[in-house]
C-alpha cells in the first residue's frame, strides 16, 4: 500500500476535488448554521427549513461535500441516510431509495436545477452525464420515497435535486485536477491511472447579466465484471454432471452461453443440455473510460426579483452501462437546452433533451454473435454431437468426451485480441439487429414545459392574510420523440414517421399553519393523463407539528403513479432469438393471447429430460406424460404502476443544538408492478401438435413481454441519522437504514425484485480544521448481503464493509487564490465487492486532488 500513496503524493498531476470555489467558509459552522438555515425546495417545491420539511429529505451541503472522503459529490451521495448505490461501472453510478432497485432506475428521478436529466429512450438518468461538475455544485437534496404527487412521472421511489451555484454570487475561475489509481493487486489487470480535469468560470457583466461555463474531462479504466457463478447448475444433474463438468453452464459474466445459446441433445439414448462456449465481458468490450461533459449558462435579471436564464448541457460518454444486458456506450451523446423564468411567485421552465447512442453496442449480443459468425448453431451442435459420439465410442469417459467435443466444435474460433476477433467486433457493432449483430442505434428527444405559481404570495396576498392559506399550482407537458431504428423501436402507427409518446399533468397544493405556526397542514392533488391511459390522480396530505423550534414531528400519506417508460411501452428488440416487445396493446396484441409461459415450457422440457434419462421413456412417451405442465399466458397489456405510502418522522436538536437527530418510518403498498413475462408461441396452432412444438426449441417463437404483476407488494423501512458537533471542529455522524419486503399477496413471480439490502449503515468522523490548514475525515460503510434478481442474473450480493478516508490541506490565498489539496481513498483496504449480481468488482480507488480558486 505504501507505494500507492508515494505515487499519489509525487504524481505530476493533481486531482479534482469536491471543494467548491466558495466552500472556504468558516469550518466552525455549528449545527444551527448547517441545519436551521439550510433552505430546501425539493420536498414541497417551495423554500422551507430542513427541520420543518413535511417528508423525509436529505441534504448534502457545501461543507459536507468539502469534507467527504469520496472523490466527488456524486460519490458522496452514497453516504446519505437511506441511499443505496449501484455501481454499473467506474463512470456510471445509480442511486435508489426504499427498495425495488435496478441499474436502470426508472422509478427514481434526477433533476438539475429543476430539469430532468434522463436519457429519453430509457426514462432514467444516465448517471452523472448531465450532472453538474464538482466545482459548480451548491447542494444536493434527496427525497426518499414517492414524490409523484408534485413531480409526476417516475418519481415513485425517490427524487434527487442537484442545485448549482449562482454566477451572481459565486464568481471567479476555479480549476481542479484529479488523479487516481485503481486495479491495485487485480489479477485481471495491471494498475490503471484515472484522471479528471475540471474548469469553472463565472462572472457578471454589469449588475444584471451573469454567465458561467463548466467543463469536465475524465479518463480511466473501468472496473471488470467477471463473476464465474453458474446460473444453470442443475442442467445435467440427472447425468451426474455438475460444476465445471456441466456442459450446459451459464456463467454470470460470460456471454454467449445463455438460454438462447444452448440445446438439449439426445445422444446415445440420453438427453444432454449443452451450451455454446461464449466469451467473458472483458474479452469482448473496451473497458477504457473517456467521458467529456460541460455546460454554459447566461442569466439576465430583468428586475431585481425576476430572472430569465438559458442553460446548455452536453456530454459524450465512452464507458460500460447496464440494464437488461451489459452495454458499451461509445460516442454516446446527450445534450439539453433549457430556458427558465423565475420570480418569487412564478417559475416557468422549458427544455429539450437529445440523445444519440452513437456507436454503442450490446456486449452479450456481441459475444454470442461472434460465436455464431464463426460457426452457426446448427453446425456447432452437429460437430459437438458427432465428436462426442465418436469419443464415447472410442472408450473416453463421459466428462473427457464432452471436453473433447467442445474443443473440436470450437476449432478455429476467433480468440480475443486477434485480428479476426477485432474485425468481427468492428463488423457486428454496426449491425442493428441483436439476432445477428450488436449495435445500439437509438435517436430520441424529450420536450418538457412546466410552470408553477404561488398566487397567494403577491396577487392574492389579501386572501392569504384573511385565511392563512398558501396556494401553489403547477402544470407540465412532456413529449418523447423517437426515430424508429427498426430494431429497438418501431412506430406501430406509421413506420415512416417518428414515434410519439407523452403526457400532461398539473397539481394544486394548499397549506396552512395553526397555533402560532406550531402545526402546519399541507395537501396536494395531481392529475396526469397519457394518450394510452385514463387520467391518474395523485393526492398527498402531510402535517408537521413543532412544539418548539428545535423539535419537529411529521406525518404524510400519498399515492403515486408511474406510466410505462418508452422502452416498456414500445420496445421491439430482437435479442438472442427472443423478441422483446412493449406492453401496449398496439405493440403486443395477439402475442399475449396465444403464448405459453416459458417457465411452464422449461418445466415441461426438464420433465421430458428426466423421464428419458432416468425412467427410460421414449421422447414421445415423455411428451404425452408431461404435456399437462404447459400453461397458457394469463397476463395482458400494460397499466400504470401505483404506490400508496405512509410516513412518519421526527427531526430535532439537543444539547444546545450540538446533536441533530432525524428518524423516519414508512410503509408502502405497490400494485401493478411493471415487469416482464417470458412466453413462447408454437409455430403451428393445431392443438394436438402444440406439446410437440413446445418440446422443440426450434419450433416456437420466443417473446419477452412487458406487463403488470398481479401481486400486491408490501414493504416497510426505517432510518436514523445522527450528527454531533463536539467542539473544536469535530463532527461525529452516522446513519442506519432498514428496508424490508413485508409480504406479497400472491407471489406470481412477476413482482419487481426488491434488490435492496436490509441494512445500510454509515459512520464518520471529520474535522475540517485540525490546525495549520489540515483536515481529515473517515467513513465506514456496512451493507448487509441481499438477494439480487434480474433477467440478466440472479444471485446473492455479499455484504460490504469499506473504509473511505481523506486528509486535506488548505493553503491560504497568496497571489492567485486559495489552493486546496486532498489525498484520499475509497475502499481503502482494497477488498473487492459488487453492488449487484453481474455488476463489476469494485476495488480500492486512491486519489489525490488540488483545486485552485481565483475569486473575481
């Protein structure tokens, strides 16, 4: 470990820190300054104190960011109470709260200064692609749990609001450089250098104009996903072939050996399940990280309290990303234009987001189609069968004969790194059909207009004085536009026109205080309408009781709805012989009605194998015996998801405001989870022939359909956060979060996977001013093991125990401005972990930072 720190100390590059240009605030801030004066806007869309927020809200302010042991504010969000982190790659991290997580989190909304920065075609954020830089972030506000009563589409699990600095008040030039190293003692890679360069410049022109510019460039080498767990361990147990001897293995991060790439071969009167060989992820994709993002904004104060602003953000990404499969994002472009008009009582915002996936590709499809391009499935399995038959006839033991047959069938197979292999990658990444290629070619746009007004602030001030009632109202309109690429999306109405999808909605909120502001009641109702669904109503009611200034109790009840995302509604993907189809009736009519559950087909085929191998039946006899196992598909077209949520909580200060306490408890009821069902249609409709066609993989069309679970799911949880200011700048803090799946009323197998650890705990100690400009912080995280379930892979995610540390030094301003140095490590002990099954192995990351601020 010693040589790592020597490298970081003496590297000629310095590192971008989470220090902000104006974060040289007095480190002796008390909890009163940190908490009582912190203003949040996300919980209720109006400014209010953190202590008196009607729902749970977590705030990451400038001081916490500065002292975080994490290399950036986006990483530091992980340590907030109730937040679960999913690391899909070094450059792609996803957050979730309160359960039902996945790496493409369509139930969690991420806003930047009020603008949704999702990738339109998936309906979820592309990590920090359009997020602010470390130099421009002012604070982060996280609302765990449902927020769709005020924010509408998708905000079922939570909401993150990233708030940037005002160029009128945060002026000057800031430059930072981050240098780090990862893959220390990694058997799959030598140590790799990470670099991030950031720049921010903001200034005013006169008293009414201001502007700012940000730029961040990252380079590095990604974490490697190479889980060797067999997802199909029981394929050949009736033959005693298990573990490495199982010819039907499906290794988690080996692609090309999945269900679509294996067959049941009848050889010598026995049935063997055999899969093709496939390739590992790091053999079939480029793991280099090369991301560039930036933004520019101009602000005009028309009046002292009326500002109009224009913002432009853009990013290009080259890194790994995960949803149903693992993807390589290559020359992926995302940009956003936004226009905002703001006053104390009125806000109007309009923005457009554009997405172009560039040269991106599906890693699984790449691997399996390299195999198929070298030799077709029919030829490969024929060669395997012939060689296995010859080897066993020559007296080889079964296990040796299987290995010999695989070697024979793979003869001439392209090897990773060879010229032939690389040419196949270049060819396949440009074929936009995952049955024969790997390209991800999507062009999409999102248009959004919204506004809100507080009429009782100015126009109806007299009404507020008479009644004590504050009113807030808002509307929004959103429209998605997708260019039909013929594989990922089609337009079922007009194939020569773009695909259009959208919704409109609005809300009204009323609040009133009683008993000298000790009791605050607030209620809101929202209505959203989509072309394909009836209007949905989202109400929320909350109260906050504050017997004293320092003690605040809260309770709330709300419902929330989520309309299907573009992909869930309109997908049309060929992938490994399986057609993934959107769940709207316009996309999937006729498929639901004529298909059979794949689970029942698998059980049917397994029963045939067992009867042939152990009970000595013929295939004909086994089919007739077990055809009763087949079950027609009983699911149907998509409906919106729904959640009902109740929450109670308390925030307070003790011991002359040195101890801050925040505790909450919630209970959620989910209905109509949007999920996928796998169902196959026999290629002929003769009822007597259906069992024979479903017994043969080649005689059925395979589908994965978006639909709704019939199960009602109940989950609950609680969290506790503590922060103690011990004097002399010492701060001790910690939080613990409990999340449990309570019960399901049916358990139909389509309820969304909970995918959340029962316990997440963070403990930290920090001191920003030990003397002579030095400071430090240490954070310990514990996350309990949990079951991860997804269509890509299912398995147990081991518990996580990690230490993150940093030491800092602030050099007082001299000629140019203050310099801030930071040396830190995440996962200090370099104990590799994963945050979800099939995800990459995350090791230690060691970094050094320097930031220069030149105030204007």
